[in-house]
């Protein structure tokens, strides 16, 4: 009986350790020491190219040099990176990237442009979102457009939609199953303790005679 109780307690400790490891990713350190950056976006559309311009300043209005910014376009299930691998501001706090000319958009060519500051050692994370009609317009009958990985949300490949939806369902099933197992383990532990207490009670009664 004692060996079974120790085994159950050991299993519970393993589950708690795994839960702590996954939960630790949500903890942030040193956020109070970071500053807020101010980023403004401008959009240049000429005959040669479409340019996204971002200007970063601190709270005093001074330009921030060598600040790394990340540029994306919202796609079906994720963000599509655009620009160079590293996009850092110059001495004036400005960085410019060209917008892809062949990127499909929604009806009217609307696309959501996202600019982020991520994991900076000095500044807090920041996300800016804006919608521009710089994409290739999607036909009104969206099913006539060829489905592709880089298409707008309504024209994502069927296999991709099914795969991602299936993965989400599997993840939720696993979470539910773990919760059910933890509930069963807790119930077994409670029953074991109750049985152990009853055995000790009857043993004391018998010894009293």
C-alpha cells in the first residue's frame, strides 16, 4: 500500500514539474527597466516602388539609432516577414523597406501591415498594425482564385486549413485528457488515504481490546 502511495506521489510530482517548465515561458524578467519607444509609420507610393518608412523616437523625441524593427504582412495563419533579415534604424531613427509588388491581398487589395519591436534590451515590445490597399486585389468570387500558401486568408490551401484545424483539436484533446488524468489521480490518492485511515482506525480498535 505504501509503495502504491509513493508511486502516485511521484507521478504527481512529475506532472507538476512538466507544468512548471511549460508555464515558465510566460514569465518575463526585467520588464520594469525597459523604456517605451515611439514608432510612426509613413507610406511612400511612387511609380517605381511602394516603400514602408518607420521612424523611432524615445519619449523625449530624440531619434533612436540601431533599433531593430520587424516588418510583416498578415497571412492566413501567421505573419509573413518582409524586408531584410535585419532592419535597423539609421542615425535619424528611420528605416525603409520595399513592399512586395506581387503579394495577394483581400478584395480591393487590402493587406494588414504589422511592424514590431521584439526582445529589445532597452525598449518594450511594441506592435503596430495598419491596413493598406497595396496587395493584388482578390476577385469577388474568391474560390476562382488559385489557392496558395501566400494567398489571402480566404484562399489558403484546403489541406493547410484542415491540418492546422486538426492540430488545434488534437492539442485541446491532449489538454483535456491530462486534466482528466490529474482528476483521476487525485481521486485515487484520496481513496488511498481514506482506506489507509480506516485500516489504522480498525487496527487501533483491535489493539485496544
